[in-house]
C-alpha cells in the first residue's frame, strides 16, 4: 500500500511552507493555509522511518468532523477539505503553547506519578491514585510548543508571567479547552468510548482567539473503550485503548524512547499495515461511520495538487 511521507507543492499564491512532524503547512498569500496531513507518524518526538497508509486521511477527516462539531463553542480556522488529506483554513498567529487536558491518570502523567511526582504544570495531584483512575475533574497541563525536540511542561502562572500568552487570552483558551473537551467526551460516550486526554492549539486573527490545527484525532488524543473500563481499573489490567500510545508501547518494548544510544527498531510493512488498521478502527469507532479509503492507484501527491489548485482557483 502507498503512503505519502513527503510533499513539495507549489500552489498559486504560496509564500512559504512548514514541514511539521506529521503535517505540511503551506502559506497562501499570508491569508490562508493549506494543511496536508501526511502519512508520517511520530512518537517520542521523532518521525518513524516508514509511513502508515491512510493515516493522513484518517487524521484529516476526523479533525474536520470535530472542528465542525465545536463551531458553536468557539471560532476555528477550517474553511474547506478539498481533498481527503487536506484542510484549507484561515491563517492565524499561533500561540506558543499547547493546551493539554486530562481526565484520567495515564500515559506520561502516570509515568511521572510513579516516580513520585505529585504536581504537573502547577496542578496538584491527589495521593494514592491508581493507573487509569479518573481525576476528580479534568486537569489542564499546558506545554510550551517546540519546533524541534521536546515540548516542555509549564504552568499557567509561568506562561502569563513570561508573557508567552496574555492573562486575558490564556483564560479564553482555558475556557474553550474545557468546553471543547466536554463536547468531545459527550460525542465519544455515544460511541462507547471515553475521551481520556487530548491537546488543543489556539491562534489569533484580527484580535480574536481561534481554535487551530487538529482536534480529537488518535495523534492528539487518547480514547478508552467504556464498556469494560471500570472492571479493568478494579483488576489493575491495561485498558483497551484507541490512540497512538500503542505505537509508543511497541517502541518501548523494542527498547526505543529516543534516548542517547538507542536505535529505532525496524518498521516492517506488516507492522505499518497493522498500525493503519488501528487508525481506521478508531475512525470508525469515534465517528460511527465506515471509513472510505481514498484511491491510491494514482499518484497521491498529484491528486492532492489537482484538488487544492481547483479549490484555490474557485474560492
């Protein structure tokens, strides 16, 4: 199966391009952005050497659906999806902070908790919690947004004191974060899932705060199956989950956490296909819709270029 891991488009009005870990972002006339969700996959802040077929389509279509689902809560950047792997939207000045919200103690927060940490990003954690136990209420644990390397945990107070985000804008972002997460949890619950934790990014345009980037995808979020959550929690068993955490766990089992001296394990075609199946499984569970694979018989990049050029010409 084909996977799109690199793009080099030259759209009409294009001023610049930013190649992220997963998305390639094209600046059109300093007014719009064309965001291409590639099939690259990253974990532990490193891009894995093999692409995952249909991953970009899964991410793009989930994000588009959920951006539409919260448009009554706050303005967001999305205008159109001219291709299954592309969203075109308003160019905003992004804040250098990611808003991470967690409802359950798991993943990196649990790893820190096990080491004795009882405070994350200025938020105090209760004693005696178990892995995968719910917090009394969701907690927001922001990070600074790094272009390269690791994002760093930071508290609300530090963000405001350092002038990274103004107090007024941060409180708007915080309010939006809680409301969007609540909406995401409601939608997930209808599909028999728990939205465990996620991240949101915000930007500013014409003095207004906008929700930008992706939301509620398996790259930005973690989902547990709800039906046996309580039983597995009682028994201390791992939760059945739909997220990128299974890729991180696979890397950990193969002695890779992107630490000095560690070598990336081989990503076989079979493993890449199995990851693709997990992404499609999440799509179908969270949306309640069958995943319709876009054609990969032709050149994927040529298809994207044609669809985006047509949209930009007719907008």
